[in-house]
């Protein structure tokens, strides 16, 4: 069986309606993209992103509200900083940092989501399988 | 006995005699190395030593001695730890007397079954620029022992982190030796089985180490206690150093510089570069 | 297990051939050097083994008691229960006498009737332990106290001792005899001069170690009755509860079990636990009968030096010195020994 990249998408409440919008508007995105809806992107514990990689995700995408559309002290900025820190960590341990991305999606941007996800999937295909779980198991 | 040691002992003895502190935390000889010791009588102050074997971060003990007036022998990194603990409201500055000793770097500890006689300067000391604790009540100058930094052999480069993580025993020594890991319920010890199980599952060591790295980011003072305590010698400080670099690049912040410098995650504001 | 004792001699060249043939015919695990420290690894070529080590950083305990092993698997859909019994044939080469003695202690604890540990038993049966005597005891070693070395331990199948011109081979068990029989033509009968040299070496090393630390271990069992709180309180202050002592101990056998659900299969795993961890004694209700650090600290020494001897008639320590050397805070079991022994 040919390898298919698995992408986990953490979506905040607002951008998850963006993901729904993609369906309403008839846009398609590949079936090996799994979405996890959380109340706000700022509650995504970076450990969970790490756990997703451990459990076999080849890439993780975090979608959050556009910072310009928020009233409060930009939770999206917090997420952005966390993702940036985690990207640095992944680079340090030798995992391609492009496997973790952040994307600004508003509730009406279904088309953007579908386009971006397909593009990221293509790129991950180029990077090849990550297989952290398999690589962590001892040999011999 | 070096001059620095003599000075250290006299300061500690004086503090105990005047009852300014109940206890002085320092180092004493033990076998071919040194170990932490607790001096509570003035006449015992001459047990204290100070040399390049004193790698253990004594600030680790301060939280458990919170209700007592304590004197502490502090290297640069021990002092930075105290600063970080003060920032996090874990200590009371009024009850600690810091005897800062100038540090020229410490050796990697000599561990069981090592087949090498020569001592190497610890990896993290090579990167360190802090010689004296940023917080000090007394300062003991080093007596000009040649810095070990110049003529030391560099360690190999760690590139394959996954195979390093694979060696990990999940013994939690890195967490328990760390003065800044003070959570009573550690999420990676087994209190959150959804994240990391109590027993060592090889795949989970990835999450284990990355989670610890994320929790240390911007807090780690790079004292190397975790790395030196590790029985399989995973160069953890190198990993945490990278994350500290990220904080330096983005916020110009380094942990342990000053008590008045607030950690960026606490005072996060919009418009900050991230 | 019956104890046969047969002494043979293996010349230096003979040993090389023995090693090569052993590696090509059996699964061999031997110390391999990586960056100055040694660890047990499966070797594919005889050259990979480095036998000029003082001791390995970690004991060979994990081959008998893996850090985590699945005890049973249950598939609710099929209604099957699967108990994977581990253990495949291998030869553990170059174990130090102290670590080999730890195995005989584990035997007396884990194989005690009526409920022997089947996992340990099957591994113990399939692994042949070949020990190599210490020529130069390490700085922190005190195996003489528990008669676990430095030349001869108590749990091995074959003891190798380096003497002039080769090695003295002592066959200690039927399993060892079976291994020797495979390579029959390499071994010679040991001469009187070999035995004499062996005797000299053994008494010299024991004398050397006795001068460092010589105590009457029989008195240690009183440790629990005469617990000196002051001493332990002072020592426990230093302890950071890092659990390195029990993870690197060749004898520590305490375990924890955990239930998992993985891909709709229930699993129960068993693995190393440590008395240094607060989770070790804490019960589901939140009650912790050994909550304070001093109690936990006393427990470690009482268990090793007093409770195990009373219950199983062997000491819970072999004097390998790992806990002394690796402890970041410098807690030293030898001080306890000197005080109570």
C-alpha cells in the first residue's frame, strides 16, 4: 500500500466553521486530513502537537483566527509564538520544521482552507514519512 | 586549600556564628569528587570546599528549606536559578543569603565505569558567560586559577537526537535534579497517562523530552544539572539552550539576568514579534 | 539448580577462537564501548566486544527484567487472552561477578515457591551468563562486603578469570557445562600453576578490598530495629529523589503495572518502579503511608540490608557501587554499612 501522509489539523472554534464552510461551498480536501476542534487556538498545549507527531502524524497544521479580527490581546499571537518555538525545537532535533504550520483562517474562508491544506499535503508528500513512533523503538 | 575556599569558610562561619542563617548549603569532599552538604554549626564550616567538581546546582534545595534562613554557596548558574525562582515566587529573598563564588567552569562529573582518565570541561560551561551570580550578598573572587575554558576538548556534536532519546531510561533524574522543575505533579512522570505513561514506552520518550524542553524554554538557566545527573548522558542542556536562543532572538530575553525582568510568556503583548 | 564445578583453561588464542565461534553460532550480548562508557549490546562480530572495561554503566538486569514488558493481551472482540512468555536463547558475555551475583539474589526472591515469576524464570532459563572477573576493582566498589566478587560471583554459569597466558574457566552450572561442551576441543585441563595463580589473585584482590571497607554484614539485619533517625534525617536532606539509585541497581526489582488500551486490545504491562518516586506508595485514595522523604530514604536501605535478608536469606545489595557513583547528591550506602556493619 502506498504511503499517504497523515495531517492533523487543530482548528479553533471560528476557523472550524471555516473548515465547515469548505464543505458547504463544495470545495474538497483530501481524506487523510483529520481535524480536531478546540475552543480557541491558544488552548492548544504544544505537548499535544508533539504527541500527534509521536502517534504518527506526518504534519500538523494549526488554524487560528486572523489576529486583526480579534478583540482581545491576540490569542492567535500566543499560538503563533508557541508554534514558532516548537518549530525551532523540531529543527533542533532534526525534524523538518515545515511539518508544523500555522494558518490564519476566518469562518468564511473555506476555499482558502481547502487550497492551503492540499498544498501542504503535496509538500509533506515531498518530505516523506516521519514515523517518529517507529524510529523511537529500539533496534536489537 | 585555596584562598577562595578559605574566604568561603570564613564567611560561612561568620554567618552561622552571628546566627544570621541557620544553615549554609555548600559542597564537601566525598570520595574523589564533592557532594552537597548542609552546615549548621560554625565549627563545621571548614568542611566546605570549592573546586571544579562542584557541578550540582544547590538552588535545588532552597525550596525545601523555604521556612528557614539559609545561606547558599552559589556559582553563576546557581545564582541565576535563584533569580528565576524569585521571579516565580518560589522563594523569599529576605531569608536567603547568597555567597557568590566566581566560577571558571566545572568538569563533567566522573561517573561509574568511565574508561577515560582525563577530565573534560562540561559542555554547558563552554557556552556560559556568567562567572558570578547576578544576585549576591557576598562575593568570593576566584584565585586566578587558569580558566579551564581555553584548553579543553570539545564534545562531539549531537545530531541524532532521536537515538539519544531512545537511550533514555525515563528515570526522571533530569527532572528531579533540576532546581526549576518543582511541580508536585509532573505531567511527564505519569500523572497524565494520556501524554506520557508512568512506565517507559519507547515511543513516548519523544513526547517526554520535547515536553520537558517546552516547559524549560525561557526558564532554563543552563546549569547542566539534568545533563550531569543523566545516567546515559543525553546532552539535554544543548536542547534547552536552543530554545533559550529563540527567546533571545525574539524578545531579547535571557532567563536569570535580573529579578526585574519579567518572563515574556507572562507579559505577552500584542505586537510583539513572534 | 545444581552446582557443578569444573575448572578448565583457555589460552589467549583459544579465547579468540571461542569468541568468534560463539558470535557466529549464538546470539551474544557483550559490553561495547561508546564514548568512554560501556553498555551491553548484541554483537555481530567478535571485534565489537570490548573487554577492557571496569564495569558497564547500567547493569545487565534489563535482559532478565525488562524495563517494560507486556504481561497479557486481551482482545475483547475475539475473546482471546494472550500471555507472551519472553526469553530466547542468548549468551551474556562479560558480566562482572557483582552483577552476576545480583542474579542469584533475584533468583532467591523471584523464583521463591509457591509463586515464581514465570517471565523471569523463562528468561533466566534461556540466557547463559558468562562472567569475567575484575582485575582492578573500581573506586566505589565494595563487593567484598557481600561476597559478590571481585573474582567469583554466585549467579553465573561460567566464570572467566584472566591469568597469565589465557583464562581460567570455571563451569558453575549445567547450563554453563552445555556451553562448554559445544566448544569442547578449545579447552584444556587447568594445571596446578593456573590454580595457584588464581588463588593468589583472588586472595590479593579480596585483601585489597577488605582494607578499604571490611565490615560484619551479619549485623546489618538489625538496621531496622536500631534505626537512627538523626543520621537518616541528615542524609535524606541531601537526597533529591531522582531514583537513579534504583534504576541503575542490579538488584532492585520493584515493579509497577499499568493497563493500556491500544487499537482495541487491552494490555497489562509490568515495568520498573522506584521507591524514590512519590507515586510508588501513593494509593488511589491519596493516602501515602510513606509520604516523607526520610521515610522513603530509610525504606531503601532497610529493604536492601534488613528486610530482604530476613525474608529471602540473601542481601539486597552486591556492592557494585553504581548508586554511590551516579548519585547526583552523593548519597553513599557505604556510610550506612560502616555505621551498622
